[in-house]
């Protein structure tokens, strides 16, 4: 989604600028259990977990892709709207941290 490889429909939620500011700037943990967009839902897209080593290598590759993607600046997020490259990188860091905490990593 961040690199534009998967097109995700925007969610029409109120106050996207405030939501983005809170999510990216305030030092609070993100809530668990929020539904994800169907376009990026791992189970709905038929991508169940595979072997740990393979999944880890894919994750590291995707993190590198996002970090080096030239087209991040201005690319829209489905909840927060248009984001700068710095905002996308902050989002990626917080999002990955959120999921790693879910698994106790």
C-alpha cells in the first residue's frame, strides 16, 4: 500500500488530519482489533503465514522497499489522506512496532 503496489480505497472518516497527527505524533500505543482494509487483509488475499524464515525474509525486503521508495511523498493513505515521505516512514515504523508488540517481539 505505501509504495502504491496495492491500491487501497480511501475510508471516509471524519477529521483525517487530526487522526494522522494523533497517530503519528502522540506517544500512545495504537489500539488492537481495528479492522483492516480488505485490499490488504492477509487472510482475505489468500496469503496465510508460511515458513517463518521465508516470511521474515519477505518482511525485511518489504521494509527495505518502503524505506527506499521514491514515490512515497504525497501518496495517499486510506485513513490519513496524503502523506509526506517522512510521515510514511514514521507510519511504517509505528505500524511495524504495533504488530511486533502484538506478538511479544
